[in-house]
C-alpha cells in the first residue's frame, strides 16, 4: 500500500471517544493499516453493547499509548454489511 493512501486513510479516520469507527468503506484498509486491531461488532439498542461502551472506550485510550499501539474499533451491525462477512450471530462480538 502506498504511503499516500495510508496518510489519506489516517487523516480521514473517525473516532468516537477513542474508538475507531469502521464502515464498509474503510474496514479493509483499517485491517491493513493498523498492526494490532480489535473490532467490536455492536448494535445500538443492545443493553450489553451499551454496558460495554464506556469500558471499551477507556481501554481504547489506554491501549493507544502502548508501543506499538493497539487500536480498538467498532462496527454498527445494523448499518454495515461487514457484519455478515464475518458471520456475526450475536452482539456484542469482539474479533
């Protein structure tokens, strides 16, 4: 992957409270760009997902400080087709 594409991707990354927000458009590039990446597949109405959110954000901020950094990301299972690609059956799922 060219340095230009990596810089472009990193510039356009969206974070929510320290957690990288993934979509169908940026999922594959995120896998290639981040050496260590943990993805949460969630749905907004799930009480387990809601309970995980603050702890996941806290962990994301702490893990970004490591060398090399570990990136925590999330995918909204109601909007993104990538959930089907990974055969996600329940929420939250961490992969």
